[in-house]
């Protein structure tokens, strides 16, 4: 009857139960049994297995490879990763498998949802069955993708992080701190789908943070990664408990004495700038938010040692006030205000001045053009 034919899942919030196809299950069991018997000699016993699972899908990223072929090969390779990871904690077979991690992640630029899904599953198998040998390579490959210009690569990075953090991955706890910053960056991406995926992954991190705090760095983790983890954990602690933010010493001269609460605001803005985060500085009127923002703008320009134009967006009635405050608190060697205000001609002149400031060899425009 119609009721019997209706799907079991009717709510959009529910996820359908995904069952493994009998053929895939049979292949997986056979590969795991084969790896259990041959162990690190699996590719000697089956010399064509690795090439059958990787060529051409992991050799060519272009459109020459049929999508169905690529999906099937990625599924097979993912099963090989799991089988070898279960049977070999070390040895040449595992090293051969690990050598394909970067090639797998490079395939994230392929514009096909099913391919990307297979890649995410493969990356998860790496992390689950060869954790300490694969995670440093995975993170080294995934984190830079989160800042790429290509939306496909950023989305692929977000989806991989999301898969890694699903199913309460306690085996990844000691690597959790490395994933916070790239996910925070993608949570403010210009593309809403990337923001949604990254936000879901970050929600999983939040649940696991209490567990991460009690996990020591494993012996298998390199000394460089251990030092980096200490730094990332400090960032995580500062992010969650703002009172622990390091004091920021202004590298520029400001013609004002900051009150303690104003210094705390500058410390927080400097923390956000250091880690490329966004935030909102909120307080009652008249308590010096403009001064705090000017301190951070001037400090950022000084620290980056590069000519740049910072855009301050405010009501037209406050444009002149901002220019006055900048000239009042910092010297022209630090910042020069350019007001985008008035008639069309005046606004065009302001734009021309800003462009000239960027292209000129001089660090400061002439007084006549200010």
C-alpha cells in the first residue's frame, strides 16, 4: 500500500540511514582479510591492487576521468586505506598508502559532490586507522585550502573538517586545537554554504573541548607539532576565557592615556587581529571606542609595515569626527584620514587620493592632497 511505500525518513532535520551496498561490503571484508594475512606485503601479494585503486583517479585531476570511474576508485582506495591501517601499524605498505594523502586532498577541487564525499570518507579512514602518521599530513594539506581563492577548495576543506569531527572522534582529541582557527575563518566566508558546513564542524569542536583539555600530546607527535599545539591551546583558552588575553603594548605613540577598560578593549582587538578574527567592540557612548579602534588601526599599519587603506564605515554625521579623532590622537606618520564626504567631485577626489596613496612611492600624501 501507499503507506508501506513511503520513505522511513520524512523530516528534513533527520538523516536517512545509509546502508552499505552488499558488493561494497563484500569487497571491504575481502580486503581487510587479505591485509590481515599479508600485512605489509599486501602490495607484493597483489601487485596490481594499488594501481587499480589509484589510476587514473589519483593521477589526473582534470575532466578526462569519468566521474563514475573516479567515484568507484575513490571508494576502493578508501577501503584499501582502512584495510592497511587496521593490519599494519608501520611498514612499507602503510608508507605507500600515506604517500597518497596529498593527492587525495588535491582532488577536492573537482566539482562533483559524490567525489568530494568519497574524498572526505577516505580522509576520515586515514585519520581513524593511521591517526598519528596521517593527521600531520592531513592538517598540513587541509588548513591552507581554507584560505584559497577557489570556493570549491574552501568548501572541500570545510567538508573534510566536518567529516573528521563527526561521530565523536575521540582519536582526534590531541589534534583538535589545530582545527579551530581554520574553521573560525570559514565561518565568516562570503559563501553561505561554506559558513554552514564550517559552523556545523565548529559546533562539534565545542562539544569536544572539555575532553581535549585533559589529553597530553602523544609520543608519536613531533616536537614541532607539540610546540604548535601549546600555542593553539593558548589561543583556544583566550578565545573561550577573554580574561586570559595577553596585554598588548602599543607600538605607536598615541596622544592619550588609556584607561584600564580601554586598554582591555585594545588587548582584545589586538587578539582578534592577530588571529584574523571578527568581533564587535560594544560599550556605552563616550567611553572611547573610537580611540581604541584608532589605536588598533595604527598598530596594525605599523606592525605590517605596508602601505594600506583601512575603510571606516560610519554615519555621514560622524565622518568629520573620525577624521578629527585620528588627527588628534596619532601623527600623520602613522595615519592620514581621507574623508569620503560631500559632493560627487569631493568624493571622487577622495578616491583619487586613496588610489594615489597606494600606488605612490611616498608613504604619506602631500598636505595639499590630504
